[in-house]
């Protein structure tokens, strides 16, 4: 039941399909600005026409509209080509296809980094004579996409090269267990299956070993990123990324503080249960459980202590057919998406999963590696969540706005669907388990569906605070800071006398900087949407399974998918759910055990 992981694997891939990737066709791309996944869709030729309404345009508006159209005419084919090339490279894995993909990505990057173009966008963005909200939004999207790229190309290239070097180090790193070299997969396998504390500790330390290897380079990367941010007038790279993501740093911190307060008690309660089960399994007193006892190097995903039996159920099912039946039952048709998709394992193909809106005019497709079972059932439900979002975005919107509102909104929707697969109520509604099996599975499923997001929320608190500090003061004692945060938010014990750069073993700090908050915000968004839908269905959020309820599809289509990038994410959230994004709906799910 590794649903959270499935979501993460996906988001990177989705992000990577966007315009602003600076490392080319890697599976784990650097975090894009908010528009990048968006920039990977496509559009009508009419560009801004639909936004004009009947009002006469001012001279400034006419100028801006013509300018935006001229930019879209250039960047749209470049972006579509980059999306196609990247999908193709992900399917074949050949050097030739990767070279094409990199070249196409670079063409998009060159477009957005052009200083003269940026100066014009910036001037028009400041122009007060432009009233049309869609046109203003288009200018904002362009501005944000270009902003972080307005430094000497040599500096950006240095960052890209160093990032690739570190990523390569991650890919090729082999830790040692029992004197033998082991891959990351082998390490994970030991962590998941061994019950021997010594072996577990060794495997865990082997994973952390990559941290010591890459830490000096990560620090160099942090310095270079800060240099870019300083040149562009930001306090540091963290502040710059947050601004590029259209987030307000103070509000973000306040929201995470509130999240911490609202989830702490529930998390501690569920963790005690997890500890008790692990203690029994490993024959280690609960108070003596150490980070290596939790089956995951970062304690970001639940150990396999919840057993619903659904894994075996899904292994015998047709993964695709269940998705078809479900999505169709809520009025969202996915046959065309699946027909264009590349769904099964093959040699050279990316082992991950993602959804790509290739051309923003209907070519939405998935890359997956389906193996029947709960994991891929969840993953496919997740990817199709992204796909239906893209498919049902208003096709008459201007090209630049025919995207999701924000990475967090599409990720939230995808996670909301993903969570249905491990829900026995959903499985029973689809007729794959009978009522007694469902009732037997429910208590375990409830615990899992509560603990997994709670645990993940605590982990995102660690990442959020660590990254902010990393860029604010890279020279501080980061080894200590990391464990201070892990103890505070995740409730794990720091290994005695440990003084190693364990933070650096988290690849996201390198390849997806200042991005983690989006996962958590996506969860909060999903909970709020779920609450709104549950109100339609008149059920408690966790009992809402949506099946055969066309109101759900209608709600999502009209309130969230159709508006695309028309509104900023916070405005969309209020319009769709009736309130600003907050942690209450998320926390409410865990308020009664
Ligand atoms: Zn995703």
C-alpha cells in the first residue's frame, strides 16, 4: 500500500514534461515554476480571442494581445515538440530519442530566457491600461515562467551541469551491506523485509552513505542557486521559488504551523499503534525503535503493518477495466486517453508513471508499467486523475491558460482518486469483493488511510523547514538541524552521536528544490474538494467513494477542470470549495479514531 510513493513518482514525471525543465529529459526534473506542467499542454489558434468579450479594447490591450499572440505562435510548436519528444524518449529510452528530447527542451528554455522578450513581458505586466483578466493572467504566466531564467546563461548551465552530476551520482551510487555492494532497490528490499536489527541498520546506513558523497556538491548547488536569486533581487533561492510558485511565504509558514498543530495528536496516536505492531514484528521494545526499523529510509511512507488483503484481490483484477468502469460511472470518459497511452513494461522504458497533456488540444496520454495489483491500481487511478483534468479543461481558453491552475490542484485531484483503490468500500461498490470481505478489511483500511497522509504531512513539515533553512543559512550545522526536525515532526529517535549529512541522501533537494510544499498543499486541496463532493453525496468524506455518482464528474468538470489556468490557484480553491485553502478539511479526516 505505497500510495503516497506512487503520487510522488508521478508528480516528478508530470513536472518534467513541462517547459521549464533545465536538466532535459530526466525522470526527476527540477521543480518547475507553476506554469511548467501547464506549459506542456496546447491550444486553440484563436489564442486570446475568447477573452475579449464584447468590450472595446484599449490601445494597451490591443498591443498586449498582439504581443502575447506573437509569443504563443513561437512557443506553442516548440512546447508541443518538446512534450512529444520527451514522451517518446521515456518510452524507448534510446540515446537518439533522449538527444532529440534534450534539444527540444533547450529550444523552449532559450525562448523563455530571452532578455528582450522578458523586458517586454515585464513592461506589459506593469501596464495599468489592461483590464481583461484573461490577458492579465496570460502576462503573469509568461512573466513567472521567464523570471528565474533571467541571468547569464553560463550560470544556469553551471547549475544544470552540477545538478546532473549529482543526480548521476545518486543513480550510480552503491552502498555496502555485509561487505557486498547493493543497489537502492536492494536496500529498500532489505528495509521492507528483514527483521534483523543489525541488517536493517546496515541497509539504512548504506542508503545514507550517498549523502556524505554528494553533500559538498549539494552545498555548491545551493550557493549557485542563491546567486541566481540574489541577482534577481530575492532574499535567497527559497524565497524566489516560493514567489515563482505564486505562494506567499508568511502565509505558507502559518498554514504549515496550523497543520502541525491540527495533526500532531492524531499522528502520535496512530504512530503509537504502528510502533506497537513493529515492536512485535521485530521483537524490539517500542521505545527502542530506530529510524531503520520503519521500512523506509525517510519514514515518509507507512510500513506494511496494515493488512486489508486488497493486494491479493487487485492482483486478480483487470486494472484498466476497473478504471474504465469507475471513471465512466462518474461521467468522465477515459477510453481515448487509454488508447493513446503506453501502458505496459518494455525494455528501455521509464519504470515510472506520468500523464502528459502533449498538445493542449486533446492529446492527453499516460505512460505506465501496469502490473495487476493494488500499487498499479492506485497509480493508474492517480494518473487518470491528471488526465481527466487536462482533457476537460476548457478548450476555448487561451493557449497559455489551458493548463491546471497550479501543480497542487492537479496533484490534489490525482491523489483524491488514488486513495479510492485501497478503500474497501470502493472495491465492494465495484463488485470485486463481497460485503463480509469488505467489513473485515475496513478497520485496517481506515487505519492505513489515516496514517499514510498523517505520516506524509509530518514528513513534509521536515522538508519544508529544512529547505527554507538550507537556503537561508547554508553554513549552519545542517547535520544537526536535520535530526532536530526529524525528531520534532516525525517523532523518530536520532541515532546516538550521529553527525552525518543525512539530509543530502534525499534526492529531491537536488532535482526538485523547494517543491515539497506542493505535495502537501495538494493533499489539503484534495481534502477540501472531497469535503465539497461529500456534501453533494451527503456522506462523511472518508465514506465518499463517488462510484456511479455523475454529480462528482459534473462538479469536477465545471468547478475545477474547465477553468484551467484562468484563476490563480487560491482564487480557484475559493470558487470551487467556498473557502480559502486551509488544513481543516484534511485534519477533520482524522479527528475521530
Ligand atoms: Zn501526480
